[in-house]
């Protein structure tokens, strides 16, 4: 699997109260991202990230990570991930799912879904 990452800056602040309420992440907890969408082109993925941040601005306060993934016969896809520590990303994914938005936790190293 060939991968290439592009990073975008944090789009909204995380409140101090939220940070103080979170448990300290463990080494394993630091390795998760939320897969929010996949697209055939970088331009479509970038447009979607902006749409997602507009629609979910109250909860989408993580850093975006665009990842190119080669999926064999399916070809090349651009995946949008929300990146951060596991606690914040899990909270984000739960909130997105309650809003009927696709969100699956993936391991940051191998990009496989986390169960």
C-alpha cells in the first residue's frame, strides 16, 4: 500500500475545560484517527473537508489528514482523517455517528479499522 500524507492546520480551538477533563493518553491511545470520507481526487477531498468543517464546526476541532491510498483494482483514493489522541478522536467519532455522518476509527500506522 503506497501512502502519501498532507497535513492541514487545526481549524478550531479545543477548550481548556475539555482538555482538563480528558485522561492522559497512553502510548497505544495515541495511535488512532477517525476516517470521515474517501474521494477519488485530492480536490474533492479538500472540498469535502471544508463542507464537513462548516456542517460540524461545533465538534470537528481536530487536525485534518489527507491520505492517498492505493487500493489495488479500486485504484487510488484520498481519505479524510481527523487526527488526534484517541480520547478526542473517539468523542468526535461518536458525535459524528449520532449525527448520521460516516466515521470509523483507524490505526494511524496501518490505516486499518480499529475494533
